[in-house]
């Protein structure tokens, strides 16, 4: 039994398993306590570094186990060299995984301060992954002594073919970057598209932007379409906005009285209904002698776009009731027909059968 246990092909895996298990237990205890300390004392950078170290630490423990296994196992020279190269590649991959995760953790930690990160985390993550992992792949190729120049030329031709095949996808990707930098819209803002859809921007991804409509459905707009569309952003320059309501009164109305009553109703509605700007003084502006009425615009103020629906609804109801009480008439459309005398006589003539 002892002779069997002393054989390298039995002893090596046993020692490998034992070392890995012990190191994983130590890692779990020490790593967990340090992470709790960083979170408790709000050490953001230390917390980001520890989270980035999680996967590389596990990989490093396995690499240590394989190094010990290599020392116990009696490998041929060729296999030993290959084993060493593989460990080098693994260590390089673990280092770049750590760097990639650390940069992502740090970048995401600034999402509340930097709007560009907050509005499109998916694009930021993709760019970081692409840059860091590409550099890591080039270093791995150099370690393996694989010539990079022919590979770069081949990749250049392949990239051209892929770019032509994926032209719409790439167009959406670069449009997403343009939206990210130019910031015509941001997550959380209420917008209306040229095609008529209006709602809150939920997410700006690398291919499309998601907009949640008022009735809670999601519209997915390709970034290339969004960047070429005329967009009304109701949060720029500020969320507050004017609410314009068109009204018409009879030609016999006392216009000064109409103005006073309308402004009183508008002020009362803004004070009573949530979303109204209470400190705003509503006003009206007469603008048209229409066919059957004198038309004017009542101007109110709301906190944001969606508040206008309820306030406009209540304002019209309250104004209609108050006009009845004050004797102010909102006329029906009237049309006068002018007929030549001969046609009038024909119309007035009695019908005979």
C-alpha cells in the first residue's frame, strides 16, 4: 500500500488536491474578512481591487497546485517545457483578467459622477473588455513565440470582410458611442421621437436604446435610427415646462372678466393638483378672431412632461364648470350659408306631389 502511495502518479494528484483545498479554505476566510473590512470602512478602491481579485485568486491557487504537481511528477523534457509554457499563459491570462475586472469595477464606481458611464454601462464595459483582452492576447502570442505580423495582416483582411457583413451592427455600435459622447438623450429622461413614440429612456446599449412608453411597453430603437431621428427631449434644459391649453369664448364676452376667471382657475388647479408649479402665476394670451369665437392660450407650468395630462384634464373640467357659473359662453362652431335669391325662392317654395 505504501509503495502505491509513493508512486508519482498517485502522490502527485493527492498532494495537488490537498494543497488546492487548503489554499481555497484559507482564501475564503482571509479574503472574506478583508472584503468585509473594506465594505464596512467604505474603502471603495480596496473593495474594487478585492472583487477583481476573486477569480484570479482561484486561478492562481490552481496554478500553484499544478506547479507542485509538476515538481512531484517526473515529466519528460518536452512535456515539462510545454507544461511551463501553459503555466505562463495561465498566469498572463489571470493578470489581464484582474486588470480588466479592476478597471470595470473602478469605472462602474464612478457611474453616479460621470454621466457617460451611467447612461451606457454596456458600451463602457464592452470597450474596456475589448482593449484589455486584446492586449492580453497579443502578449500570450508573444510568449508562445507565434509571429504577430502575419496574424495581424490576416486579421485585417478578416476584419474588413466582417465589417462589410456586419455593417448595420457596427453602425449601431458607433451610433451608440456617439449618443454616449454627445448625450442628446440620457437614461431616465422623457423623450419623443420623430415617429411619435414618447417615453422614458430605460437603457442605452451598444446596439439599441430602450424606451419605456407611458403605458409601460418597451420600444427598442436601433441606435443608428435614433441618432438620425429628430428627438424632443422634455428634460432639457430643465424638467419644468409650460402647459398650453387652447380656449375660445363668445364674441360678446367681457375679455377682461374672462382673463381674470381663467387665471384664477388655473392658479387653483396648480395649487391643488400634484405636479403643478405652485409658485407660477398663470396667464392667458388672446391671439385669434376665429369664425365663432375669440381664441386664446392659457399658460400653466408643470414639474415635468407627464404631469401635464392630469393637470390639463382637471383644468378643463374646472374651467368649464366655472364658466357656466360666471355666464361665460364657449360657442359652438357656426356656419352661414349665402344663397342666390333664385335658390332661396326654390328652397322656400312649397313641395307639390
